[in-house]
C-alpha cells in the first residue's frame, strides 16, 4: 500500500525515443539478415562481387523504413524482412551501376573501392544484374505469413520503382542534365523524386502492404515518404559540397566537378537547407495520427536533415 502511494507520487518521465540506439540496433538486425540472404555458390566470383557491395555497410535506411512501417501498421519484422533485404539489394545494385565509368565513374563507395574497381566493369554490371534479379526471387520465395496477393502487390511495386517509371527514368534525366546550366526546378524535382524518392517511397509503402494496411494508411505513409525522399536527396547534394571524403565514404565535390544539377546549384545552400527542413516538417505532420507508435518514422525524418554523412 505504502509502496503504491509512493509510486503514484513519482513524476511521470516522458519516454525519449533514442534514435541513435534504434538505428544502430535495426542496422545490426538488417545486416545479419543480409549476410544470410546470399551464400557463395559457383561461380564464386559473381557471388563474391554481389556480397562485396551488399555487405559494405551503409545506413540501411530503406530496410529500416520497411520494417518500421510494417510494424506501425500491425505487421511483424519477420513478415517484412525478405522485402527489407530486397530493397537493400536493389539500392546496392543501383549504386554499383551508378558508379560505373559509363555513368558517374566513381572510385569509392561506402569507404571502399567501388565494385568495378575491384572486379572489373564486366563483373560489376553482372553483380548489379544478379542482385536485381535475386531481390525479386527473394521476396517471392522467402516472404512468410503474408497473403499471396499482398506479396504480388509488393513485387509489382518494386518492379515499377526500379524501371523507367522510377530509378531508371530518374537516372536517365540525371545523366542528360549533366553539364547543362539551364535545368529548371521542375526537372530537378523529377530527377530526385525518381532517382531517390521512388525507392524510399517503395520501402515505406511495401512495409504497409505486407501488413495489409488500409488504403488511407498507405496514402498517408506514401506522403510521408515522398517528403523524406526529396529531403534526403537535397541533404545528399548539400553534403556533397560541405562534407569530406572520409565522412561520406565516397569522393565529395563530384556534383560540382561533373556539373550536375542539384538544389544547392539552383538555390544555394541556405535555401536548400530550409527546403529540406520544410519537407521533414511535412513528413512528420503526415504521421501525427499514429501517436507514439510513429516515433521511429518521426526520428528517421529528423535524422535525414541532421545527418552529416
Ligand atoms: C546515386 O545518385 C544513384 C542513384 C540513387 C540511383 C541510380 C540509378 C541507376 C543507376 C539505375 C539502376 C538500375 C535499376 C534497374 C534500378 P548520385 O550519383 O547523385 O549519388 P552518389 O554521389 O552517391 O553517387
Ligand atoms: Mg553517383
């Protein structure tokens, strides 16, 4: 009795969401799953090349977002893990191809020599192709306790996201815009929403689909994702100017030397930072109705504008 009274007088401490710890823990869980996802088989070289880039580290934001939205909308980590791994396979393959001499010709990624620098252009192209194909196989064969029609919806969503309506389309316009000084904000927004935003949106939406979320929830979460997707790319462009090679794990300052269209080149650093913060506020507003359960999504949105790498 005395103890109960004592307890009721204790001030209620608001729980502070520990983002650093959450990201570290989720990254660990995802990396273990990624390590298990591809075993070395014959011919060893291609599996090694695929694993080299897939397991090279990185923020693992896409898988983390997929797991978070699946849990937020009533699903489990187990239901979403194969899709979470597939999203990272797709992201990794897009970076392997992006770094090729025929595209951005980059030597470093995630603090290590790029895939083609280690394995040659031919194997790097094939490692990307192998990861892309395996991502779809992995979702289709490894997803458990999810209705088959929802697995099919996720496969369709991923297909649309990587194709000409998504990453491929964004990359084409990005390459075509290099060296041009008359790129409009509209073109830039198309590049960013397709090249980067599409996969972040698919990460969030696929998690919700796997949990069989309502159309209303999917719509809100997709708005959240569109906002963080654009903010993410704006911050990427800012960091390309302000951060060091060591911080980024890749060559900084490449956008300027390749005369790439970016928000900082169009608007300057300050206006770009302001725009990114505005987008994150919009994203957070989209998940207001979920209360404390959406804390991971709010925290990831804040992390996107405060990150320094
Ligand atoms: C990095 O952008 C590149 C991307 C976000 C995606 C590139 C997309 C492709 C190569 C198409 C891939 C093909 C399929 C089938 C998905 P960046 O060059 O601005 O950033 P960086 O400085 O990190 O290289
Ligand atoms: Mg690049």
